[in-house]
């Protein structure tokens, strides 16, 4: 049911983009991108996460069977905080790490390879990216320990925020123009990922004063960027998306590294070169 709710949210945002004419930008769309996005989205909904959850929960059941449901007595808010830290903060650090080490970046590069940003990008990552995603493994163990019902709410809310943050229809942009909402938006944009803060992470040119390629890593909660010093908030949107000076490689290399070739271009992702 969680997957169904997330899929409905995903399709809803796509339909909104279609209505506003912001789903398919012909000058930025190639057949390769369509294939990559279909493949990667299928991987997320039907292959990698289900296999990881099955593997992690089976491992937990074999290693400590006596602890099944051991945390089910905890109140909702405690479980939610545990998921915030164990799942979303873990993903923040995984995301940040993939932008630090070239070998790991090869798993994530395809997410930034497109020169556009909309809902099609949300689940666009290398095939093995999600198999190695620590937050998925941690989530499966937490669910095994009794956080299942809270996780069902948490993961749907998280994906709605992530999908909206990637959308080319910016829900936050008109709200910034309402003066009396400014204090509210100040809190919101420092708490969860918004189109403005996340689009900065996908910006192409650091010189535009908006792009923060080596920051704004937050997925559900932008709070981690604020706490760990990687936040950049401008309430503006980059004019161009993608990554500068990366060599062009095939879609197969982007999606199936390290089984197919390897992406180079490490100069761009080394911290000194990107800052």
C-alpha cells in the first residue's frame, strides 16, 4: 500500500507538470533519458528496495529472532524521531558521501547527468545505488523491531516531499511572495526540502550564486543541511541544471556501473574543484 500511495503521488505531480507544460522539455529530452528514467523508476518500485527490505528483515530475523517487535510499545513521536535519524539522516550522509568520493559518485552521477529538473529525475540513480543505500537497510531493521505502522506514514510523507522538491512546478515559489507567510516559510525551508533548496543542488553553474552542488543534500529533512553546515537558501532557482565539464558516457555506463564501464570526470566531484 505504501508503494501504491507513493506511486499515486508520483503520477499526480507528473500530471500537474503536464498540465503546466513542464513535464517534457523537447530541447532537453533525449531517448536515452527516457529509457534511463523508465528503468531507474522501475528499479525503485519493483526491484532494489523490495529486495533490500526482504534481505535485511530476513537477516534480522535470523540474527535476533527474539527482538521482533521489541520497540512496538514506543509512542509515535519517538518512533518518528528514530526514523528521522536512522533513515533520513543516514540518507543525508550517504548522499553527501556520494558527492565526495568519485567511486561512489559513479552510482549517483546519472541523477545529475540530465540538464533539466522535474519529477522524472526523482528516482533516477544507478541500478546499484539503492542496493547500497544504508537508510533502506536501517529502515528494514527498524520495521522488524516494531516501527512498521509509523514507517508506513513516514515513508509516504517523505516521498511526497522528495517528489515535490524535484518538481518543475514550484509549490514554494508563490508562497515566498506573500509577506505575512515569510516567517512560516523561513521555518519550512529550514525543515524540509523545497523546490528552491533542492533545485540549488541540481544547478549547473556555481557562479550563478544559487547553485550549491556540494550542499543541499537533504532528502526529506533539509534540517540536516542546516545542522551540518551544507545549507544554502536563496529562494531562487538556477537557470540551468546539470554538471559542468563531465565527459559524456553511455546510458548503460551511467545506469550499470561498475558492471558496464566506469564514469570518469572525478575532477568535478573532488571537493576542492567543486567549491
